[in-house]
C-alpha cells in the first residue's frame, strides 16, 4: 500500500439509509472490497504511559459495518486481516481529518469554540 495513495482504497458515499451521514466504501483491497463503514465516535486521549508528554495522544474511533458484500462472513477474518482492516480505517480517518483541518486552516479560536459548542 506504500506506493499507492490512501484515496485509492476508499470512496465517500451517502449512508444507505440515513440522509445526515456519510460512509466510506472500501475498494481495491480484495478481502475488504465493498465493505461500507460508518465512523461513529472519535475521541483523543492522553497517552497513559505515565509520562507527562503532550506529544503522545491516542486516537480512538468507533465504527459500524453498514454493509458487507454478499458471501462475506466477517467472523472468518483472521487476526492479521482484522489488524490490517483497523490500520486501514485509521489511515483513512487520519486522511479525512487532515483534509478537514487543511480546509479550516485559517480558523480562529472563536470559530473553534463555536464549533465545539454546537
């Protein structure tokens, strides 16, 4: 995957049954082609290694598998498949967050507070 860009592996699509939500649809990865995923919650936590290091932050995201392609049984995935899948979702989420932050590059502190308070 290192020679490809993360956008080669997913499309943003409308949620199949919720107008207010979007999903990602995995592509170009045989084991996970056509999986449709909706990110649910995202949070950041201070690294719990006991150090007072502000640089170590853990990102935790929950997601729902909205659609599986016909014939796929998610319980048959190996631990390596599951690790790859979780890493792929993390990469996609980080890409989407980076794009959103770049879009908001000139946002001020008052704007951030307004967004948080919404």
